């Protein structure tokens, strides 16, 4: 991981790269590179022992031209204002890439949640929800889970918002538990879109998924679900990792069993289905057909990219390649399928959840999965059409071209006011 690479600058570079294939003036492009507004809050929260701690929190609303701001909330010690701004921008282009009617937002609290009790996390979450209340709402800004947040935190935010507003408005937040208005299929949605992108990519490149070798970096929600669904297509998951390191078996690991082991013990270290333990760097540079980075941003920098041996990379994490790594892999003809398509399943099923909440009419898991498949495969088709038509140097740039065109078209319809 390269913490020195600022993800906000990475986002701006990605927009610049795409702008070579678009004919927009610099003032139009400048508007696409900065958030409309960022809330910075300092949450004073009482701890279990009666002391008070202050937590820095952010919500960035990047662009609302195509619909309400939409994006997750992350709890992590390395959350910064610029990271949140970058993640909110990626949400804009992700929602546009898969053509769902949202702008982009993102939030985060600078915290290591493992250091706090459940009741402390609840008070911290409710305190953040109180700060967010004036700027969120089902037609304004709709948060969702991200790293280290899940149904529990979403339910607390919904309850705080509804209590303060004296209303019922389940569509104010997505990623809720089914009992609180969550959608079937939401938990697995991100991993599912990673699998669908990998399947379409193999097909487009004329490669066979059956018996393909796969390495997955990061074995949380996105990575472990992607691994099991890719395994179901007949591929061999040969290595997976978490922050404690990687486990490897050249004959293939059992993706579900490895996840069960991690859930039970807290890490993959010591997993008996593996023949070897490796470092994360070794996993990222293994000779495999498919590499799925599914941990955090900047996992692969320019130096490491020189050693990547995978033929295809499908990004489950947001921003796992630094811009240098992107250039190196593009020059080396490694086919990289970008985060704004591959992990868009999460926000797409969040969109389905919001539609169901507003209609108070709930879908079956089969319907959710089938509608998701349509959205991701249509977006993949839009990507390859633009890739072939524009001669863009790689799939990321082509996907940004598709997405930016959609955002600019909506902005032009709205005009500049006042
Ligand atoms: P998670 O917390 O469930 O899992 C993260 C995993 O990464 C954990 O297994 C952790 O141990 C591992 N990890 C952390 N640092 C690592 C390192 N240096 N090397 C190897 N592994 C490491 O989080 P998640 O929800 O799966 O999110 C992962 C990525 O996917 C993030 O970039 C997130 O923004 C992105 N994403 C998630 C969703 C979603 O719906 N969950 C949607 C879109 C994008």
C-alpha cells in the first residue's frame, strides 16, 4: 500500500486521462474534479467509562447532477478529508457508468472501530447521524455501508434520522437489515458484480473461466463473496488474503470454507486448506489468470505493478491501483477492469433497495440478482463499445468516458444557476 499517493489526486488524474477522448472545455472538466461541498464534523461522544472522546467525521457531496448524492460511510483510522472526497467522486462516475439515477457522496469517521465497544460505536454512529440529518434524506443524500460499517450502523442511522424527523423514511439509507427495509441480495451484491464483470471480461477476451487461476487480496464482504461466486463458475481460487497475510494452495482453496475459518478465528492465518502462507505482496504478483484486489486503495503502486503477472485484473476495491500502477499495467497490456464498473453491484442493489423502500413493495432475491445482472452486463457492453470506438488505451479510461458524458449531459440540461 502506498499511503503517499493521495486518492483525490488519483481521481483527478483519471478524469484528465478520459478528457483526452472528450471534447469539453476546461471549465466543464474543472467542475467534474471537485466536490460541491464537504461537511466536517467533530463528534463528542461519551465513552463507557464516562470520559468524552472527539472523533473527526466527514461527508462529501461531490456531484448531484444525475440525482441524490449516494455513497457509503467508512470507519477507519486512515480516513481523511481527501480520501472521502476521492471516494465521493468515484461514486459519481460509478453511478453514471452503470446508469443509475444518482450523484455521488461518501462519508467517513477517523476511528479504529475495533478499539470501541458496541454501545460506544452506537453512540458514535448516532452522533454522526445527528450531524448528517440536515443534509441527508431520500431525495437529498443517501448513505450506505462501506469498510467496517454494515447493517447495524445503517439501522442506527435510519432510526436516529426518523426519530429526529418524526417520520418513517427507510429510503434515507441503504444496506439495512431486511427487517428494517433492507433488500434481498444486498450483502452479496458487490461480490456479485465483481463476478459478473470477470465473467464478461473473460468472454470478451476469449478466455475460459473454467479452471482459470484466481488470487483475491482482501477477504471481507467484497472479496469473499466475489471469490465464492467466481469459484462457482469453475475457476480455481488459489490464493486469498487479509490484513494478516495470504494463504495459498496451487490446487485451489475452498472459498466458502476459507471464509468460515476467517469468521471463526478472525483471520486466514493457519487455514488448514492452504499448503503455504505468503505475504500480500507475493499474492499480488502471483502468476494467475485473474487478480482481484478487494482490500483498500493504493494496494498496487508503480513498482509492484512491474511484477504483477496476472493477465486480467478486476477491481473489487475502490482505487486499488495508483495512477503509476495503472500506467504500468496499461503499457504491459494487462487488462484492468475498473472499480467503477466491477464493484458497482453494491450501489446498484442499494438503488433497488431505495426503489423498494419508496414503493413499500419488496422483491425476491431472484429478481434482485436478475436486475443486477442486466445492469452490469449493459454497462459492460457500453464499456467495450466506447473502448473500441474511441481507441482509449485501457478499459478504465473508456469507462470514465462513458460516465463523464452522462454527467455532463445531465449538467447541461440543468444549466448553471444562479
Ligand atoms: P471489509 O472490511 O469487509 O473487508 C476488507 C478486507 O480487506 C478485510 O478482509 C481486511 O482484512 C482486508 N485488508 C485490509 N488491509 C489489507 C491489506 N493491506 N492486505 C490484504 N488485505 C487487507 O470491506 P469491504 O466492504 O469488503 O470493502 C473492501 C473494498 O471494497 C473497499 O475498497 C470498499 O470501498 C470496496 N467496496 C465495498 C462495497 C461493499 O458493498 N462492501 C461496495 C463497493 C466497494
